[in-house]
C-alpha cells in the first residue's frame, strides 16, 4: 500500500520543525539525542513544546505557516494524532519520533522505536512519504482507532502518574480496575446507509490494525490507507485478566468471531451511554459519529 508515496531523495529538508510532548515517555534526553542526529547533517531545525491537549494540532498548523518542509511529532500515539490533525491536506511530510508509552503506530508503520534511529529515518534517501487516512469525530481526529466502552474505560483509568510509574503495566492495572464495572451495552450502529442493532462489551473503530508491542494486529485486512474505517464489536465478557490475556494471544481466532464492518462513516448510539476515546485520549461519550478522511496526511516511513 505505497501507491502515491514520494521518495525522499537525499532527504534535504530546509526547515525541520519538531513538536515535543514533554510528558510522554521516560527520562531520555530528547534534545541531546535529536541534536546528535541533526547537527552532523547540518540540518536546520526548531522545536516547540506542547503544554495541554490541542497544542500539537495548533503548533503543527503554525509550523506549516512558518514554512517548515518537514514536521516531526515527538511523543506517543496521542501526540502523533494531534500533530497529524493540524496537517490535514498538506503535502509536507510528517515524521514520527516515538517517545510515548505504547507507540503502536511505530509498529504499524515499521518505524524504529529508538528515538535516534527514528530521527535518522528523516535523512534516509530510501524513506517514503506514505499517504495515510485519518478518522474524524467532530473536531477531533484519530490515526489509530477510536473505541467505545471497555477500552475507553481503561484509558479513563490510566492516569499520567500511572504511566510514569509503571509504563505499559499501567494499562494492565487499569484493566483490572475497569473489569469491576458493567461491561455490556446495547449499540445502534448506522454504517453508511445500513443500521445494525447489537450488544457488546467494547466497540472499536479502527483506521489501523496494530494494537501493541507484541506486534499483534486486529486483523490483516485493516489498513491505514484503504479509505475505510473498520468497525469491530467485542461481544465477549472478559471475566478475568487471564481470559483477557488468552483472547489477545489467540487474536486471529477472536477477530474472526467478531462482528466486523467496513464503512466510510459510522454513527454509534448506546444504552447506557458509553465513554469514547481516540488514540489514548478521552474524547467524550456516545452518541458519536466517525468518518474517514482518505489520504489526509503523508507520514515518513522506511522504504522497500
């Protein structure tokens, strides 16, 4: 799926702008690491820092107006999503410099998780700018997935303090907490022009299939550049962490049993009202409408 990709011959960018989320990830000296890659190559680069939700999108738009010819998002998947939201429709490439807890899109796009190696990709003559879809919910966007119900409840319970103290284990702690609440809800889905009424524990609206560091995927047919969203309903009640872990290990079998729809637009209504999250950030509650924005951004990925 590299149709329309542009080869970055010699990667001679005139002005690289890096948007950093200082709250993401661990204690790596970000500026020193980036300078170690950029300075020997004579790259002209500037930095801005996010302070609150929405800054990534605003700073990306400002960097475009300022003439940046490459914008890099340094943080987690939520940072990448926000920066991408400020670059919709631009031909300027977006580089992902993973620095968060999960960095799932790095796995999806085969981008190195080590910050220095990801930065070196900017100067790789074989790197390509791959057009990727985005999902849109109101004024918000997602590059990975939105979810309604159980997964959104896990995100709600995973605080920044938990992430800083326990890293990926924070999500496991939050799963234990979320399992204590009621799981199933009734859903009414309007998929383009089809209406489906069903029940389940969690609803996923996926733009990309990867779900974590184990290189697991929700399904081989879920692609971030196919012009469609994949709607999957998790209709099993995970009664314990053991059964939840087993379902992840046997993901292919579980995915085959899910209700799975491909659509350009979906409206989700639920009873009772459910939490909604996008790429690890809480967005609000149902009802909600998501639609795909085909080829909205161009993300720098390894060639070949």
